[in-house]
């Protein structure tokens, strides 16, 4: 799974400017890459990811499951 240093330049910039130990809302998520990386690196308490396109939901779910990040609906 991807950690912060492996994110794209755009997502890494956001990650490095995200307040630590907070709850993050990732609206329009890129397949949950940002919240998963933040969680894996222990930088946030929890997150909520929302995607407007319904067909990307399985990919987000898969990323969370592969990374052992707890997922709730």
C-alpha cells in the first residue's frame, strides 16, 4: 500500500499540509489514496472519503481492505 512519500506531488502536498491527529474528509477522493496513506503513516485519527462517481466505490473499498485500514459504511 501507498505511504505519503509515494503519493503524487499534488496529494503529497495536501498530505504534508494536513493537520496531524485530526479527522479528515476527502471529498472527491482519488481511490482513497490520500486517507489510506495518512492512516498508514499514523498521521490522522480517522477519515471519511466520498466519491461522486458510484463506479469508483469498489476501488476505494479495495484500497482500504488491502491496507488493513478500518472501513465503515
